[in-house]
């Protein structure tokens, strides 16, 4: 039986009768963290999940993920189990803006190569699928400040739908400290990407990573191991922005998840 209950800060889904526990919100954009008996193999739909020696694993759902999924696992002695997962559908804010100059909607051709290289660097940094289980920590907010942007929102500029916003924005002055939301290892630090300006990625293990955009400065370098709460950067106004803020994004591999679902709710 899948029991849903409201716990402290997060919704916990417990499947204890079959020696599996799941923690997280069953909704679009969520990260689900789980525990099974060591040696158990786990699949989400047809995708095999990485399971640590301790029995920890995780998986995530995209912004517009389908609502029906199947979780399947085989214990070390061969016993097989499965469970249907039903996600709740989310509504996202859509903002329509017309009458903008074309250069504000489409980047000029002379920067397309630079954007391509930026994307390649980010993609390479997110390929790490390390055995570390830092993702099992309770995440903390990386910066103080009011929320100025939320996951899933989207703008339609001059009638053209743009990519949804895949992070949560924290508005704060340039120089405001940015702290690591969990333990991890730094896989990217570039101070001047075209769209995102100062860009840093911290990997938390099993393909789960945090990305910080528009940074003013970084205090760590690629390859550094960091602890939760450690100062790693400063908020900035770099890249394509209208004001100083931190754009915090999270990924499970290529799946973009909502960081706000992993931390205490913040009231502006």
C-alpha cells in the first residue's frame, strides 16, 4: 500500500511493506529519493536506476512529465515487486509580451557559436554519474532573498513561446553569498557564459546536480569537494539578466527538476 503523508517540509511516500521507502512529492518536476535493501535492482518504467551499495537511489520527473509511471524492483534473492506511481499535474504561469524588438527575442547570429560551446560545456559537466550519495541529504537554500522567479514558468515573446524557466530565482544584491545546498564536487565554473554569465555546477552524486547562474564571483574551482553550507560563490547580474539574482537549477541527468520541492517553503 502506498501511503501519502505530510511530513516536515516534504511529502513522504512510504512503501515499507515491500522494504522500499520513497521520499518526495509525486508531482511533475519532482526529485524522488528512495531506499531499498542492499543488492536490490530498481527500474523506473524501462530505465534501470543506479542503486548505491547502501541501497539508496533517486529519480526525477520533467516539467511536463506524463502522470502515470511504474516502479519495479527485484530483491537480491529474486523476489520481484512493482508499483504504479500517479503524479499530480502542475499549472505553470505563462506571461505574454508583445511588441519587443527582434533582437530581444532571438540572439544575433554572431553569438550562436558561443552559445553552442557554452551548452557543450554544461552538458559535459552534467554527465558525471558518481557513486557518492550526497543527494540523500536534506537540501538547504543556497542564498537569502525573496523569490523572483519559479520553476516551470514561461514567456511568450511576440507570439513565440520561449523555453520554460527551469530554476528558482532568488533576488539579492550583487555580492550576496551563495552556499552549497548539499555536499558535492564542483564540475563546472565559467565566469562569462552568454546567457547565464557566471555559471557553476556542483554534482551531488548519481547524476544529480545543482547549477548556479548569473554569478558575480566564484570561490571554488573545478574538482573541489564542498560541504553543505560552504561558501561557493556570490550573486551577480551577469549574462542576459535585468537585475541581480541567483538562478538555482537542478538536474537528474538531463531531467530538469524543481529545486524548490527539496527545501523549506519560503514566503516572500
